[in-house]
C-alpha cells in the first residue's frame, strides 16, 4: 500500500484555493500593509511592508527602506532617497508604536488597581 503525504498535498491545495479566492474575499476591503514589531535588547524594531516597499525602523542604527520588487534581496538601502514612500510607511510605524505605548499604559493602570 502506497502511503501519501497528506500534509504536503493539503498545503498545496490550501495555497491554490487561497490564491483563487483571495480576490473574492478581499473585494471592497482596503489593503492594510503588514506591520511587524520585534523586541530587541536595544528597543523595538518596527517593519512596515506593502507590495512594493519595506521600511525597517531600527532602534540602534540607521533605518532601512527597500524596494522589494526591484531589490528582493534588500541590498540597496533607499532611506532618504524616496521621501514620499518613507513618510507614508513611517506614519504606519508610528501608529504601531503609539498602539504599543497605549497598551503599556493600560497594563500599568490595571496593575495599580
């Protein structure tokens, strides 16, 4: 009896279904770029990414901006060269930082009660 790898076939099926259903599921839904926050020893690093750009706000060194369509290996840091893109992505990063600070304040309030 031949044994099939069900997990692999499930993942392939899921990927195909997701690809074809995505336009239907996202109809009339505004796209929001993913924002990832990493806690480091030096502070928080925030990464904001959309279909074309990736901004990394570093706590301990120069921030980074990459055009991930043209430079998928992230070799050319464009920080300071694409000011409009940088400004828009930075707004989203700042919103994430404000959200983290509000959560911290709320946590402190709960501890005092």
